[in-house]
């Protein structure tokens, strides 16, 4: 998609690239990593983010073909700026053995069915619930944050074999999860010679 890039964003990416050389990374992996770092000012994601270029390419194709986007919380949905994301947290209720976030994932799956892109940036229980559904996702961006269950849920995601973007540590959050999805929306599908303002 074509978008107008604000000068502050251009300068942010210029500074990022002056501190970190990402030029050797595959096209979409580079785009996702840079946008995650841009959203967090955390260069440590360089060694923490886990993604596969072939999975990102397939997910981007599904996204541009109109696959639904599901967000675990409203902050993630609000951060996805070029497409509307489904978020059912407002309709969800907690029950014994099921958090509100996990119930929201069930409700969203009932609404969108298989083939969606799932963007989870808040609740590890939302990610764990997605992993027990037969959701056949186009991609799971699993970047929940926290000291309880976040790193473990992301390890479970990587072990599941589902196409995914995740990270190894406990950090994550709504901003970085939305940024990873936005990278797939903003980045041209074909590799090209990248200029400083290709954001």
C-alpha cells in the first residue's frame, strides 16, 4: 500500500539504520524487525525476534487477498492502521478455567473461521487458547508480554509448527505486535532496492 510517511518516522528509521545494519536480512523479516524496533526503541529484538521468510511471504499474500485480522485486545486493533481488525474482548466473559482473553479468542474464531492472521500482543492465555483451536491460521503474531506465561506461550507457539512471528523473551506488547502486522501491510511484496525512506 502507498502511504505518506511523516518526517518524524523517516528520522526514526534513519537513526535505527545508523545503529543497526539489517541489510543482510530477508526482505520481510527485515521489515518486521525494523518496525518492531521502531515501535519499541529496543535494538535487542535483533536477537530475540523469531520469524521465517517463507511464512511471512505466504502470510502477506493472504493478507492482501483479504484474510481477516484478529487482535487479542483493543490496543492491538487500534495499532493496526491500514485495516480493521476483529477484537471480541468486549463480548468475552471469564469463567472457571477460562480467562476473558481466551474466551475472546474463541468468539473471534467462531466469527472469522480458518485462515486469519492472529495478532496477540497482550495475554499469554489468548495465545494458548489459539493453539488448542483448529484455526489453521495464515500467521500468528504471538508477542504477548509479561512475567507469567508470556515466554512459555511463545515457546509453545514455536513448537506448534504454525506459521508465526514470536520472540524468545518475556517482552512484547500491543505496540510491537501491531507493528509486526503493519510491516506486512506497508512493505511491497516484491524485494526491491530499498531507499532510506522506504518504510
